[in-house]
């Protein structure tokens, strides 16, 4: 496949869950509690895209090709897109934009606190994603800032784990995936350090 | 005291055809013809015949006139971990529950003078079924309005003659991992147990339900018989009951055992006491967009608040 088509293709694929949710909503296929389904699914897709974004670097090391990097910003922004939808559903259809109630909720319910922190971590990443911002910050500082994505993925997993009542299988799968991705990085950097030292 | 001696040739009470059934023999014959006709029809139709209607149900002064939640929502959005933790799992997996080849028995025992083991039909036969339209509030922050078919639990308890040590009533769900695939994993300590204080169990609002929407109880809603306690969070209303036991000590219930800091024995609907995961101030009525305020005791305070006077409901949540 020609390289110039790859970006629109990945973009379309990443938009599919959104289209599926809109279609499900319009055709009444989201079950008895569609708002809950929408909130859960957008949250899950935000987490999935965070993890997919964190797969890009290992994919480059694994294949020895750096083409994958061209998708990283877009995938990260899709994580932010689904996180925004998730947040908007919570603010609008769970709390009806009642600011006092929202503040109370963030204070009282630990999993909401974690979810809110998670969103605050994603915000600077999305805001500094443009080329202009990379230039302004400088590559080194930009890279340092974007290490927040590890913390964001971790808080997203924690948020999911805290929300589950008794069956922790699903969040534990995501936590395991994140652990693999982070340990991989650690090993990779160790190796590179020892290679440059020798 | 009159003690009836049973002779081997005596017909047990459960075998005696009651007058109503006797008079209904014509209807029975018609029904048999219907079943015979159905048996030549495609398979799906036979299953539909299992949901035969209860007719001539009396109505109740305890019923609410709020808009009913749709049958579809009530039967597809279920928390019944014995069939999986997903809300859609019970309706997918419990359509044929319970297996008709395994007769359902209910044990009544513990601190009472008249214990017994009953077949399902024998157990419910003495009681007049009525329709009770109750609000159901789940601890997760959603609610429904459900037209149950059932009878007061108090009638069963009176018959069992609890003794002076009976302070609580413990209920147990069937344990059968073959029929209930969710029990193959230990998400909760199986079998599921629930409990009520004896005065709560005797309260006229507390019912044993055997159906909803005038139909036999669907598997996913706790067939064949379940508890309904409308002023408490939904998980108190234990499904698919096989045992009712009078106890002196407070029973250890499934969710209290699983997470004692999150769930209390009483679990009365209370908008002032939050669960760590769900604010209890408001609820989403299934089928509605806007949330509504949650009412103390789920709106049944006039009937039940008295039982808790003088209790600190923050402590006894």
C-alpha cells in the first residue's frame, strides 16, 4: 500500500468506535441504559488508544522501522478525543453541568478523583501536540513533558480498576498490558545505555 | 397438642387436588390440547409457552402508579452474577433457567417450630398471588418500576412458627455451577446469601415474587422465586431462593462478606449515605434521560422508617 494513504486509513479506523456508538444510539442498540453504555465505551476506547499509542515505540524497535511514528500523534489525540467524550458525558448527562455537584463528586468519590486527575494529565499532552508547540518547547523538554503519558495510562487503569465492583478481570488485563509496555521501555533503555557505554 | 400420625397409606397434603384445580379441569384439558398443538410447532414457540400468564391477580394498596419500566429493559438489564458480571449476560444465559428436569426445592429451617422442605408448587400453593408494583433502586444509581407477582413473605414465616431465638432470616440462592456458569469463578462467595432482621422480613411490603408483568419469573430475574424488599438496594432482593433460615445472629451476607466497608447489612436506600463508587443522592430511572432525586427508603419511608427509629443510619448503612 502507498504510504500517503496510510494516515487516512488509520484515522478512519480510529473513528470506527465513535461511528459504531452513534449508530447504536440512533438505532436503540445500546441496551436499557444507553448513557451508561456510552460512558463506559468512550472511557474504554480512551484507555485502549492510550495503550495503542504506547505501543508505537516498541513497534519501531521490534521492526527496526520508524514509519510507525507518523501515527503516534494522531493515535494520542484519538485517546484524548475519546477521553473528552467520556468526560463530557459525565459532566453533562451524569451531573448536568452542576458545578457544585461535580466538585462534591470529585472530592467524595475516589475513582472520580482519579479519573479527573487522569484528564488533567492528558490536557497538557494534547495542547502541546502541534509542531509549533514542539518547536516552542524544544525537543528535549517536549519529550520530558510527554513522559506524562505513562502516568496518564497508569491513572486510567487505576480509574477502571476502582470502578469495578467484584469482577476485576478486565482492568487487570489492561494493567498487565501497560506493565509489559513500560517494562519493555525500561529494558530497551538499559540496553541502549550499556551499548553506548561499552 | 394434637399430633397427626401419618399412615403410609395417607395421601400427602401436596398430592391432594385442591378445589380450585378440580374445578379448573376443563381449563386443564383445553391447556393440554394447547400444549399438544404447540409441540408440533417450531421450537421457539414451546419456550414461549413456559411464560404462561397468571390471571385474576389481585391488586395491592402498596403498588405505585408510576410508569412501568418496559418488560424488555427489566429482562435484559440485570445484575445476576451467577450468570456473569455483565448486565446482558443473565438474559443471554438464563433463558432456560431453571432446568425443568431438576425439581426446585425450598428448605425452611433454623430457629422455628415448623420447618420443612417443599417442592416449588407445594411451597407457593397456599398463597394468593397478587400484583405489587414497586420501585427498585440499585446501589449503582439506577432504578426501575416493576410489576411483581407474589405474596407476602410474612405468610411463609408465620407458617414456619419462628421461636423466640429467631432474630434474623437468612436467604440462600441455589448453588449449581452447571446451571449457573458465573458460579464457576469466585467473584463472590457462593452461594449468594442475603438476610433481613425479623421485623423487616415480617413487614407487609416484603414479598416473595414468582413472576413479573403477569408472567412466570424469567430466569434472569431470579426464577422461580425471589425476594423483593423495595426500600433497600436491589442486591438485598436475593434471587432463585432455595433456603430460608431463621437465625439468632445477624447473617453474613454476600456483599458484606465481599466488601464490608462498602456494603452494610441494612443497605436501606439512603440519599445521605454515599457508596464510595456511586453517589446515592440521585438515580437514573431506566428509560429516562434526566436523573431524579433519590428518596429516603426509596420513597417507602411512611411504611418502614419506624423500624429504624433511634438507629444511626450512617453507622448502620
